[in-house]
C-alpha cells in the first residue's frame, strides 16, 4: 500500500462501512434521493475522506483536526440511521447492525486521535 492511510485499520473499516451505507440507501424511497439518501452517503464518504486527507503529509495537530471531522461525520451517519429507523426505511436489525459498525469506528477514531501527541 502506497499511502499511510491505507494501512490504518480504522480507514479500512470506514471504507467497508461506507460501502455498506451506499448499499443500504439504495433501498430508501426514491423521493429521498436528494434528502436523507444524499446526506447519509456524503457523511459516510466524509469519514473515509477525512481520515485519508488528514493522515497524508500533515502535522499531528492537523491530523487530529481531520480525525475530529471524521468523528463528526460518523456521528452524523448515526443520526441518519435514527431518522431512517423512525421513518421505517430500515428495521431494528439493520439499524443495530449499522449502529454497531459506526460505534466501533467512532471508538477507533477517538483512540487514534487521543494517541496522537
């Protein structure tokens, strides 16, 4: 792997989660394509992109800032999951599966951010 971020387990998990979210939102009603679907996809993409951008050639404080952005995007996905469940776009099992994945990624981002001096 050529870039530092590609070796980060949190980035790899975020990339897999992004794929899961992109597949999930395809089942949402078509009238949500520019609303919740778009918001959820952009937030999931942002997790992956901010980890990558912050890790490459940045100072430690800059990397921590980008990890904070990734963390906020992950929380945004969680909020979108709640909306999707409340509007019956997803059931409890799908919600819980994706919630657990997001929770793991959030903990990993927080740990990585806290480990950087």
